[in-house]
């Protein structure tokens, strides 16, 4: 087996409309950790995609490429802030564009940020079912981060350690025989 067939393909999806998003920061950190462990990575910033095609009204190459990246990857890291006790509308409309069952055999890594612990269940009541609706296996150690876990706009040590554990779990699942397109570099 060549080295390229051992490298899982990972796409990180930033579901925040904000340019200074804490959830995007966590997605970027997770992608850097995955790249350091040999994964090929790609970031999809949903806020940078054109709105009309993202809403399913027309098509553009950039939205088609984002959909292709998500369906090709073996690990999908999705970051979102909590809005009204669940994931962002940007993340919802993007997942709505993915073909049914397109995440079967893929691993989902939810990274959610909220102001307080009050919305921590949004991971279990929102992100897990969203991933599962398309067939993904979701890691047990999903991350919910509060504003208090960021100091001067930067994630604290404990939060980064939680993301490190999520990354390690995703890679363990990817190498434990959960096979699908993207997990073995295909």
C-alpha cells in the first residue's frame, strides 16, 4: 500500500457567518492537527460561498466543489455556533444540498460553540442527527465550547485538548476498518 492510500481525506466545514468565528477557529485547529498526523485537508467556509446556489437556487462551481469535497472526504469536521439552540442555518442549507446517504462510511466530528453551557445538548439534539441523516458515524467525543473557554479570543488549553481527543478518535475510527471513500485516500 502506498503512502497516499494511508492518508485520510478530511474536509472542515465552517458553518459560521462571522469572519471572527470561534467555531471556525476550532475547525482550523482540528484540520491542522489532522494534517500533522498525515491527513489531506480542505477547509470549506460556507460564509464565502454564493448565497443563491447555497440555497439551491442555481449552481456555481464553488458550491459544487464544496459538495464534492464533503462527499469525497472520509472525515468531516463541522463547526458551528449555536443559534436558537441548534446549528447555524448556513450549515443546515449546506447539508441539505448533500445527496442522501452521501456520508455513509464517513466519520463526523461536530465542533459547536455557544455562549454558555445551556446549549451543550445542541450537539446531541442537532449535530448528531444532522450527520446521521446522511449516514455518517459520529464520534463519541464531540466538542461543545463556551465563550468562557476562550481567553482574549483564543481557545484555552483544556478546549484544545478536547479537540485533540476528537481528532484522535476520528483517526482511530478511520484506521480501525471503517472504510469508505476518502478514508484510505480513495
